[in-house]
């Protein structure tokens, strides 16, 4: 076999197996680093009623209810960032009554059995609820993380958002994998 044909065959095999020249690469973000980035970006594409956003010096609050799967990733992701001139603060929540003070509330899978109670307590409060459990959006949550072909995607219940007085950008709605009903 000529040298050129051999080189092409070896290169083709390397490409098919995923091997190839090794370059220093940035480590891939973890699942919760990606989800933290999604949470921050969700905030940029949702409009809260004016009454839900306090004066500019007040923080924009992202609450994590239940076990915190993010570790420090969420705090690192939003450090020094703002939403509509509001500095972002991440707070862990253990008390359900504090949840209505949040702008975004990530509801951990550890709270799956209490989901109906949590959503009932929130009622029509202007809180963007985000979860990662089966039937979250169909149960009244606004945004649910889902896995689709090994990628993290999300579904949106625009009806739940409207009940909370939130307006979701058409750009964000168009990125959802499927609407939740």
C-alpha cells in the first residue's frame, strides 16, 4: 500500500475512534456548571412585573430549595453579574416561606415529593421556578431541565409563567425542546 494511502487510512481510523492529536484543552463544564449558566441566562430573557423588582440597589435573588446540587458553581457563575442593574445573590433555602422572596427558585430533586406543596405556596408569586424532575413543568413549574441525546436542554410552561406574571422572551421559548402542557 502506498505511503499516502496508509497515512489516510491511519488518519481516518484515528478520527473514527476519537483519537487524534492531543492539544491542551479546557476541561468540559460539568452538568451543574452548565445548568448554572442556563439559570443566569434565563434571567436575561424573562421579564418580571415592575412590583417584583425592587429598587436597583436591591439584589436579584436566585434561591436553591432543597439539596444544593450546584456546590459553589452557581455562585461562581453569577459573581459580579447583574440583571437589570440588580446585583445577583444566590441563597440556599430551607424554609418554604422564603421562596416567595426569590426571583428564580431552583427546586432540587430532593423536594420531588413536596413539589405540589411548594408550587401551591408560591401560588401566583412572580417567581421563575426551575427544576430537573419528570413532569415538573406539567405540574406547574415554569422551566424544567431535561436530557436529550446526552445534552442538557429545557422545556418551558408558558402557561405557568403567565400565572406567575412573568413574560418569557420568544427567543427563549424558541430554544425550548418542547412546550410543556
